[in-house]
C-alpha cells in the first residue's frame, strides 16, 4: 500500500480512495428514485449517448451487470450506476470494448 505523510500523519491513499468511492455511491443513491427499476438497452444507449450496437455490446461485456432473461437484456438502475461510476474514466469505442 502506498502511504503519504500529510501534516505529520501517515495516511493510506487506498483507504481514502475507498472512502471517497463509498461517499460517491451514497450521494448517487440519494438521487435515484427507484434503484431496482430495470433499464433496457435503449435506456442505457440514451443515457450514455451512444448507438444501439455499442450499447448492446456493453450489455455483453463480462464486467457489465446485465440480467439476461431469454432474449431480453436489462440491468437494474443501481447496478448500472455503480458500473458507470467505476468505468467513467474509461473510453468505450464503437465495439463496446475498452
């Protein structure tokens, strides 16, 4: 673990990052009306402002928390927002891959 000395205190930057991430999750959850509402490929497409094929490919990614029921692909709002927050700095190309 990386440590830094700030004002004569040793602080663990990894722990601070985890606390910040937890805070961000809590703040995001306050804004969600129904965290267990299911979102479709089209809703994710509109939210990310991407095309249908790219959105569909995101649903096929192993790190995406999609729920597959038959041919229908959905994701809960909560799982989607958590995934989006963790991946906000990653660029998605036209194939839905990093």
